[in-house]
C-alpha cells in the first residue's frame, strides 16, 4: 500500500503586489478575497442602515403614540362639548345621535384614506446599500470588459 501525499498550493500575495507579477491562481485568490470582503461589507452596511432606520422609526412611533393619545382625549372632550351644546337646542339623546353619526362619518373617511395610503407605501429598504451594491456591480461589469 502506497501513501499518496497531497500538496496544497498556497500563495502569499499582498495588496501591494503588482498585478502583472501575479500568477493566475494568485489573481483568483485575490479576487475571491476581495469579493468576499465586498459582500461582507455591503451586508454589514445594509444591516446597520436597517437598524438605524428601525430605531428612528421606534422613537418616532413612541412620540407619535403619546401625541395621538392626547389628541384622542382632546377630541373626546370636544365631542362631549358638541353633544352638550346641541343638547341646549334639542333633546339630549338626539344631540348625542347627531354628533355620533358625524364622528362615525369623519372616522370612516379617515380610515379609508389611511388604508389607501398604507397600501401604496413601499416597504422599508436599505436604499443607500442597494445603490452601493448597484455601483459595485457596474464596476465589476466595466472591469470585465
């Protein structure tokens, strides 16, 4: 039984080596390393951008929620005021009914408008990273020509 020895060809290339002085294997290794680094960098940039947008979105939602709660209480008070004011001219039950119908109509219109806008909204996308990746692809295409 004979033993076969397996030789691995490992090349040491530094980024300062001239391309003309490198072998095909060394060029392919350098390309593989650079593409891997590029992909990792783009993925990291995309994740950072999405995290940043997500945290800003969370803060904005929190502040908006507090404002919406205050608007709700203010609107409820104004509705009660409208019912009480109308009740000086009409029966209280009729005043409450008229104000309730008006509030439901306005609420329905606003809900339909909001649903339409939400349906047309784009999902959050890391736009800067997407643009950077497109530039990288174009650079690679130009380099291969």
